[in-house]
């Protein structure tokens, strides 16, 4: 693998892992869902 | 409207269900081949552009229109797009959102049966390839043809039995409803897929250089085969078309699934972060696993000549790869094919559900009757695919016309509905409602101006590059398949007409006239 390959792979993996971790962290630390109310 | 109210159990549940719909065979088999063929690492540039300027905005638009339509009592494409598009034209164009999951399901369950068959064979020690690598490659191809029935037409093959099992599983899961069926299953399946993918990934990345006689066939070079950039490909329109196609195919955008799944959410439920998280989950599987496993494993043992794409890579090349792994190969093979099976079934149940919901709400029938009706129609279609299995002619025809062309069409309809008829301001307000993340405002500019243009360019490019050659080379079976698709469209249009009358009689706001 050449330098370009390392760069693209590292950045791509960092992006996908980073966004997934950010998204799930935000989701799981959001205020709890309340019980149903009507529309 | 019929039946008891369906709803999701938890916030994470709907995300895992949408992610399950998106994560499928394409993440592991299609993405690596597309990336390697269209510039390697450089493919990530058009890929991320398509993600940011097409898939994410259109995905968010789907979530918003779906929740809005769901609040008015609609849970299928015709109803929801009739509301968002304010009238009959978009209501009937919404037929695409039922046609696509319905027809794709017909051939997808067949492929799902292959995955289960292979997983079973590995579990029971049934896949044994002997001799030199060349002989093993030939044997693997023979096994594939025999196991899947693609070596000849007709249904008398063992995979037909697995098809029955798979269809029954799909029906049971969808019949059990959103909370008790789809959500519960995805809450098990997605983490299981992550674990199985990690196991296979670790085995692949620790392969080193298994054959001292071919030292260039090693893990780093395998990774390099996919990731080394070839910037010259970026000047080719086909590369940008391939990236857009891959993103659509991968994220289930323009599929009719999100339109249904998100319609069961309440006004106070978040859709902004949910849509983003589902997409992020899909990308994790696609780039984080698909981008590292498949081609690397094939390269390490078979070199450049062993690299294929799609079904060939997944079902013919990889069994040869697993054979080189010794005793562990059987278990890695099982992990791989069971992973593919879980990826496939979480996608197929997401296709069955919107079709069932459509028949329920258009005809006013019970969940059980709707599932029975859908199962019969899809069963007949699937039977057609299995019968004309030689070289997958019927499957390819359905995949091209409905699984690719119609998806681009539906996405175009959706983005125009959202940006130009319902309106970006109304859409933005809907997305902000209950939002756990603030969508940057420039995305609404993208939804209104950039996405439609990008999509039209992709559609025109697709017609010019892929469609015209296809029309010139259609075999009789493919033509008959197209006719069958036409018959399904006619059926769905008729059901929409029946539904329209019922919805008006029930006083529903089917044209979106009320706020």
C-alpha cells in the first residue's frame, strides 16, 4: 500500500468511526423518551 | 384505516431497523468492487460527495415527509407522497415506493437463501474444496451453480428449501409487527453482525503473507489494491455515476422503506439525529468492514486474478479463501455467510413491511390478510426468479429496472416533492420538531437546489450509459420479466385508486390541504 492508500484509508476509517461514535453518544445521552401523548 | 396503531418501542430501535434495512449484501460485496474499479481510495471523493449532497439530504427529506404523512394516517408511499406532493400525481407516483420493495424482495430472498444455505454448509462441514487453487476455483464455481440453481433453469435444487425457510422467517417477523418483530430482531441482529464482522476482519488482517512463494500477496498489498488512489478515474463521469449508484443502493434511499418506517414516529420523536445515525451505521459497516475484508482476503490468497466483484467475489472466491485458512476456515466461513444472512434478512423484512402496510391501508384489510396477499404475490414473483435462475437472467432484469432505475426515479420524485411542492421551509420545520441535532441550514439549500440537479444529472447519465445498451441486448426472459413488472405496476395503481376512494370517504387529508 502506498502513502496515498494509507491517507485515504485512515481518513475514511476515522470519518466513519468518528461520526458513528458521535451519533450514538449523542443519541444515548439525549433526554429519556417520555410516555405517549396524543398527536 | 385498519388495525391497531403500530409504533416503535424505542428511539434506538427505529434506528437499528433503518440501519438493518440499509446494511446488506451491498456493503460487503458491492462496495469493495466498485471502489477498486473506480479509483480506489480516490473513489471516496465522489462517494462522500454523493453522501453529503444526495443521500443524506434525500434521506432526511424522506424521514420528514414520512412522519408528516404518518400523522395524517398514512404509512405507505402513495399516501405519504400524496400528502407531501399535494395531490393525485405524486400519490400515483408514490406507487414506486411500493413497487421497489415489492419487486426487489422477490429476488432478494433468493439471494438470502443462498447465504443461509452456505452458512448451513459451513456449519455442517459441507463445503470442501480439494486440489490446487485452480481446481478449487473451478470446484467453487460448480458448487455455487449447483447450490444456487444458477447453472440451469428450474426450481429443483436444495436452495429452494432454504428459500422456503427464509420466506417463512420473513413473514413471521413482519407479522409480529414493528416492536415485537422487526425492532426486536434488529436489536439482536445488528450487534451480532458487528461481532461477526469483527471476527472475520481480525482473521483477515492477521493473515500476513500466507504463501512464501508469493510474498507480494500480503495483507498490506491487499488493502492497497482497494485503497491506493487512482486520481485519473475522477475525470470519468462513470466514476461519479458509480459512486452515486453505490450510495443509493447502500443507504436504501429512494427505496420506500424509510417512508414507511419513519411514518410510525410521533411528532415529538427525533428524526434528524435518527436519520444521521442510521446512515452513519451503514457507512461504518460499508467502509469500516466491507472496505477492509472482502478484497483483502481474496488478494492475499489468490492475488489480482482472484479479485472479482459482487456474487462472484462473495460466493465463489471467498470459499476458496476460507479453504486456505485450515481448520479455522470452516468457522470463519460460517461467520461470514451467517453475517451475510443477517444483513440480508434485516433488509428483506424492511421491504416486506411497507408493502404490507400499503395493502392494509389502501384496502382496509387486517394485518394477517395483508401479509397473506403480499406473500402470494411476492411468492409468485420469487418463483419466477428461481425458475429462470440460469445466469440469473430474471434476477438481473428486476435488479436493473426496479432495483436501480426506479430507485433513481423515486428519489427524484421525493426530492422535488420535498423541495418544491411541500416546501423546504415546511420540511425544515418538520425536521426541527423533536430534533436531537440541528441540521445545518445549508442542507436545505442542497435539498432544494443541489440534490435535484445532481440527481437529474445522475439519471441522465444512467440512461445514456447503462439504459440504452441494456435495451438493445434484452433476452426473452428479461422482456417477460419487464412485462411482469408492468403487471405489478397495474395492480398497485388499481389498489391506489381503491385506497383513494376509501381515504376520501374516511375524511383523511390525502392531498395535504390541512396544516
